[in-house]
C-alpha cells in the first residue's frame, strides 16, 4: 500500500517497544497440536523474545494468569510489563483465538510492534516501518469468492440472520475487495486507529446479533484471519479514502511486498525475519534447529525450559543437531 504525502502523516514517535500476547485456553484446546511438542513451543518463545529485545529492549506481555505462570514464573522471560488482561476472556469461545491478539492490540497506548510467538527478528525493522501509522508483515491478495478468507460467506450469513456489520466491512465487501494484511508482525504509531480497528473487530466477533450466524457457519478456527487481517485491510482502505474520517490518510507499511516474498528464503534472510507459519512448526528438522539455536545461544533459558517441563509434564526430547537455523 502506498502512503499519503508527508503533510497528511499523523504525529509519530517511532516504535520502541515489542509486545507479545498469549491466551492460554485456545492453545490448550487447539494450538498445541501445531507444534512438534510443547517444548518447541516454549523454545520458540525464548527465541522470539530474545531476538526482538536486541532491537526493542522495552518488552511487554499481554496474557492470562496461566500464561503468566508459564512464561514469566516458569520460563523467566524478561518482560518489562506483564498484563493479565486476557483473564477477561474467561468464558469466551476458544475457537475465536484471535480475541487474545485483538485485546492486546486494543490495550496499547504507545507505538508498538506485536510479534507472533513463531516470529524471530534477526534485524531491526526498517525505519520507515517504525514510523508508519500501521505496520504489518505483508499484503495478501486472493479471489473475493473461493479463497480461504471467505468474506462473502460471512457477509451473507450475518445479513441473513440480521446481524451487525461494521461500516468499514460493509464498504469493503461491497467493492468485493480481495486483500488482507498478514499480522505475523503488526503495530504502528497511529494508536487511535489501531484501538478503533481492534475494538471494532472484537465487537464484530462478540456482538450478540452475530452469534446465530457463527453457529450456522460452524467450524471457524481458520476464519479468525478474516477478523484480524481482512478487516484490518478494510479499515485502512475505508479511512484512507473518506476525507471526513478522523483517521483519514492512514496507511500500512509492510516488511514484504507479498506473501510470496515473505516466504522466499533469500528475501526473508535479507530482511532478518523468520516466520514459522503453518506446517513449519511441525517440521522435525526445523524443530531440531530451533532447539540447537536456543541451547547454544540462550543456554540458561534452555535449561530453565527443560526444568519447567520436568516439573509440569513428561516431555519427549528431540536431540539437537549441529546446524543452526
């Protein structure tokens, strides 16, 4: 996405803090299956936090009590701020795992970059990203009908059940737009806009009038990206276009120009960025490399991880190899 002229830019200070979020219940119900083992999920936390804090030494965690017990008390990860705000999600549908991330986005009061647990920053983000109103990993383009995002199906379901739709969604879908923004890394300087987007997305998911539509749609774990990534793109496009919007001129600066670029090894290496998306988290060879890297570079954290696992569960061990990621 191209940006506005400099006179249209909001006042910025630049990103200085890194944020992570962890809602424990979706992980226990679903997401633990995405990793080779729970140990490797914890090793990813160690590597994600330590690589990012080399560039963004102010660190923050938004989680629940169980997450704080695991990541802070158990692993001893060095967060400057820890919030257990996600305790407010007690009783929420764990299939909507993105609620944890959205609540973390909405809670921010200063410029930030939020990192997924499976994202490792080997280099600092480009200055243009750090100064942008919104930053994200990359744009994703797809057919409006017949893609994994399914905006038309959700729109039809909500309208058929007389549910509630955000203004930005109605406008974006009416144009049959097929673009989203990958949020492996997300944040920015326009905190007012980010809070508005996150609050609207949360309301969209939790609105009482929409629950019948969600029941009709059925299995929805894979549809979380519709509310996080597709709706983000809708909000940016809507407010960038409408001159009367308080967020007029907002734009996103992405680390990569496309999803293909983001997962091209040479381009990812040049950017100093690794994202273990999808099946990569269950790749045994990559798991071995992850373990080797953490054991070598963060030996104290590695030992603490193993001790924590011994106290809490019997975890199968994958032997590290001699290669590095």
